[in-house]
């Protein structure tokens, strides 16, 4: 007999109607549930639970003997002051040479041969905190560099593809993603099933999903400071073994901002007849939103006012037409905001109210939900991952009310990122997590009739992405011209009563920590 699933851990095999353990020492049959699970099991999909105790055990503080191992631009995690001996903050190592640091830099007590000059990442500090300090090296631990094999079934000596990611939370998606990026063409897959190299099997490539590299620069007075911190590679990393290094476009890149920023995205699709139909009706100013509403629609119209650069459901307000009109009048009288032309930092979207909800009496029945999906832009094409995350929020309302203006009931990310009640269901159509291009398989009007239909929903998202493909034109051109660059983005979508999908927004460099969280019992 031949093992039908080579993705199982060593010693476990599955056959037509039987599975065996301990290298076929014991076998079982007629247990369909276990057999089905083992048949579909893929070690690439397996996510180990968080273990805070294990993470703590790996925190090894540096000693004076480690000073020679530090490289300028290297990221560390360091204590900030002696009052808190537990909280570690991200910091960049600058120097051990006192002459290169500003003489007014705060110096924590300690001998000079044990002090290092560092600069803390500003995002971790409170307003007014000093960013630069001389601290004992024993206050710091190295920030881990996560380099892993794309194919975990290969030995390290045979591996031709590695990836470096921000942290372990992206592992479930990126192990497959990086492997698949280099095997998009079937011809390449036939040439080598084991290798993920684009060219010769002897060449090794590295994929990076990190903005945690760094450089050290000088200020106007010649003293050291933190330079760019959005590079892909850690300063201390030796990359000589890699023939090609693939990296994501920086978040600050103008073409990335065109997709991530809500207002700039609107400017890409507003004049595109296909793309504009798969996004909510949007406006760049208060007056445009008010004037575009018919007098017969004002009573039932709901608007979302969003900070164009915000994420995680932050800085979103839901208003009725009357409330929006009142805000318009107040802002116009104050004269501090151009409500007629807009100021480029706000987008206003008309609510999509004919949303599909699940029938029945269960805890998620009748509740609003959205879909988090992932797209990859590489080599001039856009791919939709089969993985999707379905999210239901549990606010004060028991059922979805299209006229409800309570943000906690309507904006799922408020619950998701605030630790509130939210049900998450993970759906992956294929255990291998293939990247799929959109094919027109979903027809508007093929209503689900209250059925739970993630296959159809994903196809509807693929169709919407086909129609909206023009918003990715600049990114497609960039990644075609430079195949070593790619863009990974999370997108949000909602499903209408007719089964079609409405695209809400895209988040480049998305937070994928939710992928590690357990799904709720629903």
C-alpha cells in the first residue's frame, strides 16, 4: 500500500479506508471522521498555540561579552528604565563610542564598558519620552530573526527557498505563499516538485516579509541617530548564500499608498465603470455626499465617515443624512475644514444596506459579518488566496439592523482588535492553500437562500476583484518590471442579498495575528 498523504508527520500513514500509526505498527479502519481529517491534514497548515512561558524562556539577556557581536542598525528589545524590569521595547543599537552620541543623551548608571547607545522605536514610547539612551547591555535581548524553509519537508541542506517574516504569526500563510510565488507556472512545477527555485536547483532564494531592517544615520550635528527602519533585512544578517532576495514593497511607496489609503483608493476606482460598482458609493467631501442623496432617500440614508489612513476600524463614524448635514453646517461655520472640497484625509461612504445574513436561530444568525481575504501582487498579476476569515461581531443588537448607527454593532474590527466578543471562522477551500486567479463562476442572483456558502462567497470576492483589477495596475507594472518585489494585502468584503461581494478596503502589510487565534464555537 502507498501512503496517500505525504504531508502527514513521520510515522502516520493513510490509505483507502484505513489509517496507521507508528510506522504501520497499528492500523484502524471504518472511522470515517479521523480518516477524513488525516486525508486532508497538511503540516504546512498546522499552527502551534501560543506559549508565553516558552517565549519567556527564550529571552536571554546580553552580557558585556556580547558587545562585539552588535552591529549598528541591529534591532534589540530593551528595558526603558529601572522602575519597570519586565516591559521590553524595540530599540536600535547605534554605537558603543561615546563620541558619536549626542553629549546630552541620558545615561543610565553603569560602567562605560557595559553601556550601549540605543534609540527606542518611537511607536513604543509615550509622548515626551527620550528616544535615545545609554543603557547597560544587560537590559537588552536580541530581537529574533525568523528565517524558515519554504518547504518544511526538505532537509535544510536541500532547501532552495527560505523566508524571513515579521514573526511566527504569519507562518501558516507565508510558508505556502512564498513557496507558491516561485511555482506559479505549471511548467515550473513539472520541472521540479521539490524545489521552489525559479532557476537552477542549486540556487537558493530568500523571501522577506519584514520592515525590521535598519540603518544608522547622522543628524545635522554629526551625531548618530536611527535612520530608515523599513528595510527588509536585519543589519546583522549574512545573505551571501542567496542568489535572489524577494521583498515586499515598502509601506511608504506611493503605489502602495494608492491602494492602502482609502481616499487614494477611491480616486483610482471612482472613474472606472467596473471597479466603482464593486465598492460602496463614495465621496471625497461632505457636500458631494449630501447633494448626491435624493430628497426621497435622506430619511433612510446612512453614511460612514472614515479617516483615509486609519486601520483596525479606528476613526470611523456612522451618521444619518440629517446628522451628516448638521456636521457639514458646523464645520462650515467653524471654517477649519473644507467641507465643500475635502482636505484629502476623509472619505465618506454610503452604507450598503441589503446585506446577506445567515438564517436560523443560532448565535450568528441574522448578524452582520464580513470577510477578510488576502491578495498577492507579484510579477504583474494579482492572486487571491483560498484562505478567508469570516467575522461576526456581537454587539448590543441581536440582529443586523441596516439603520443602526452604533459603531460597535456595525464595525467588526472594533470588537476584533479590542478583545470583545467576535466569532471567527477560518475557511480554506484546499488544504494546500493554492493561490487562485479569478474565474467568472458566481452569478448575481444565485441567492444562497440563507445557506452558509463560503465557496460561493469566495468566488464572489474573486469576481469583484476581477472588476476592480484596475486599482492594482500600478502595482502590477512595478512587480512586472522588478520581479523581486511583491505586495501582500488583506482586503475586507461584505456579501449582499443577491450573493455578490462589495469590496470595502485593502490593508497592505495586514495584521495577520488573528490567523493564530482560535475560532469560536458557533
